[in-house]
């Protein structure tokens, strides 16, 4: 699998083995069921919490284990190794919960973090809307202050929200409609699912990531207390921009690991599959295809490791994380596309992990910022574009 001995210590590898056993016992037997339902079970979240695999980077005083980011990346690789995309553990543990731990008040941390670590409180990040997602500054969900009560009143719609059907707590990006510039008005709010005015919409039947509850959410005069504001009012755009590189590193590592699993499964298959009395691997076109994929994977490992080391050394990876998110998700789609072809009709079977990787890879080029937006970020770093 992806990773060098310079990055992962024996402690990381022991953790990886423990998590692999957890997945074997509590995830793999239920993957087909979850894909059919379009949602994982609540039970697996509690099991992961009991086993110490949720929010592993959270501080011990908040119930976590205080582990470094490489432990999370090992988990992302293992989830990708079994083609698991429905169990949105990285989103919960490494996207939403760090917002609360880093920006929350002592009361917010006390109220939510132990429950998030246990798996009793599943989180979602409500940013994307029907009118757009990658351009955060144009979001239209509003949050206005009731001068009489001090409450915030949230109105708007969100869509394509992972964990939308299961979530107990939603991190909502909303804007002040009176702000002179759109991105000046963005703020973050913690909204509990039982709050009046919060509604779950459809669980969307997307073309990939079948086990994930990707949902519509609605806010209809949804009143939340004054202390539901996370961080400072009007700083939401900055908070999101600062944390997107971490999410894109997770996408990068997951794409690399999944491409490696697709490659290995296909390599094993073409060494056994016969065509015209010879194995597929003995024919020039399949052999050249796999040589191309192997080269892509080798380049991908080096690219990803370079990014991770820069991030761990606290360097600015805004542009390089956009590059790797772009490159690795395109690489995964290319590898999966080529490998599906080598499987022939078997590559169209939805129970085949290679087939699932192919359709999931199409979505990975869109979420966490579409690849066109990644190109725009890179182009602007070169002094190009408007």
C-alpha cells in the first residue's frame, strides 16, 4: 500500500493493522447491505467509537487519543483498500470535529466532542447548495440575528451533504445578507438535528458512493441559540479556506490508495484470465496498460508523500494540495477506467470493487472542490486568469 517507512513508524503500522481488523469484522460484512440502503448503520459509528477509531487526533481531555495526522491517513488508506466510501469517518473525524476543537468555546467542546469521539453524535458539514458549492463566497443560506432574543435565524437549503440522514449535529455555513461583500458575511453555526426548522430532504441517488447518505437539508426559520456561532462572526470564509488543504490531502491519499487496490486486483486478474489460449497479461495491450498504470501510481506516491511532508512541516500547501487533489483524482479515474476495460463484462458488475471504484472516481473529481476550481487555484498562483 501507499506509504514509505520514512512516513509510517511501527506504531502507525500497528494501528493500521488494528483498524484493518476492525474493518474486517464491522464494515466489510455489511458493505453490500449499506450500498443497497444508501446509508451505513448507526451501530458502526458506535462500534468505531468504542474501539477508539473516531476523532483519533482529538486531545485526550476531549476524549480523543491525541494521535498525529499520519494515523488518520493510515485509516483513509485502509478504507480505500476495501472500497468503502459510505462510512464517512474521515469527514466526521478530520473535517468537522477539528472545527469544533479549534474554534469552539470551552462549553461547545465540552458539549459535543466527547459524544463525537464515542460515536453518539454523528456530524455533517453543510456547505454546498443547489446554486453552487465550490465558490463558497456565493452561498445563499442566511443567518440573521434576532435582536430581541439574541438567537440566530437560519434560512436556506443545502444539498449533497454527506451524513445528511444520520447526522446529529450539522456545521452550517451561512451568510449575513446585509454584508457589503459576500465573503465578509460568512459565519459558521452548530445546528443540532432536533432543532425546530431543521429538515432532512431526500437521500440523493448519486451515480457513485452508493453507501453514503448524501442528502438535502433545509432550514426554515431555524432558530439556534446565540452560542451556536462557531468562532467569530464573519470569519467563516477564512476558516473554511484555511482548512480545505487538509481535506484535499485526505482526498489525495484516499485516491492514491484506491488506485493501488484497483491496480493490484486487476494485475491478479489478468495473470489468470485466458484469451485465445494465453493469459491477458501475456498480450501486449494489457501489459502496456498495466505498465502505464504502474508508472502513474509510482508518480502518485512520490507526489503525495512530498505534499504530506510539507504539511507536517507546517508549510503552506494551499496550491500544492489543489494540485494533488486535481492530479490524484484524475489519475484514479484514468487507472480505474483502463482497468475496468481489462475486466471485460466482469468490470460492469457493481459487486466488483474495480467497477465501484470507477463510478466513485467520477464523483471524486467533483467534491472537495471541483477539479476545474483546482485548476483555477493553480493558475492564479501563476499570475494567470482573471
